[in-house]
C-alpha cells in the first residue's frame, strides 16, 4: 500500500494547542492516518494492555500506568477524551486517550488494565465496544486519585425522581475541578449541565458532572431523560443531587 498523503499543517480551531495529531505512519504493513474527527462514533473490538508496558512512555510522553483509566487509539488526537461503552453489559466510561494502538486484528481501542476492569471485560480479554469522541482531555496527565473516582456508568434506571423537575445523568466524576469544568463546557449544548461537589472518604472533594433534560425546563412533569437520546449510551439517571 502506498504512503497516504501527508497530514495538513492547518490545525482545526477546536483542537487544543497541546494535542498531537501527527503524520500518517505504518505498522505491520498497515498505514494509519491520524486526524481530528469531532464526530467520531464507531463500534469495534476493544482489548487491553498492562504489565508489559507499565512504566513506559506513551505516544505523547506520558507514563503509562496500568492502574489508571487510559487508552490507546490509532488515529484520534492525543490526549483526547472518549466515551467507551461495553456493548456486552452496557457499562460506559470516560477514557483518556494518550497512546497509539492497537495494531492487531483491526481492533478499535486498547484499554488500560484498570479501564478494562471497570468496563467488565478484563477477564475475557476483549469485547465489542462503542467509542465516541468527546473532546480534548486535560493537558495535565491523570492522577491515581482521579482515576479511582471515575466509576463506570451503570445501566439506566427508570426509578429516578426529578430534581426541580429535571432528572440528571452523571457524565463523569473527577478529583480535578478543572477537568470537571472542561467536560461541563463541552456538554453545554446538550441541555442543563452542572457540577455537584461531594466529599470523598479522605475528605477531598469529588466533582460530578451532571446532565439534565435537553429542554432545561423545570416543570414537574418533565420527562426523565433517556441517556441514549443524549448520546450517553448506558448512562445512569440519578434520583437526587442532595
């Protein structure tokens, strides 16, 4: 296969200055063309990697820690945030893409060991997933505390009661308020978005990003939002923000 055309030197305005896109590259005879794809939404096979790469630099220079939630993707800008949904069990997770790969068998994404564990496929080694691009990740690498606070989103509950007439879906939970604000800002077009601060067992705050109904209405008969209609497959509807 001939080498693809070189990547454009013009950076899209919605690519953060610290994000890397890169030129086309070849691995095991296959060419990959990194690109900014703000509407990226694909399904395919996810696998995971761990001890063999633990402590080594990722493609953007971060240090891979298999105990943190991160992932490798062959073409998306790095670092980026994507939503990964395990189609076998409905669990979803916000994942930081900071590495390139996988390069085996047409797989879509490689998850860290921790990410695979939270999504519930670590034991079987691979699963079918949906990967949806959310936006740029924080410039600062993940911390252990932040990753431990990021729990997989369970299947949607139909028992949620609205708060001020609006039910909410938890999109993510972070120990860094800056990261929470970034996700909030990226999600404003979907409806009412707020940040709920709650204490962790060690006393440090946890910032939960909450998405309400797209209409933003506060009437008592507001319909509980379906997470799939908001682009959050498998989202969890919370009954209370108190």
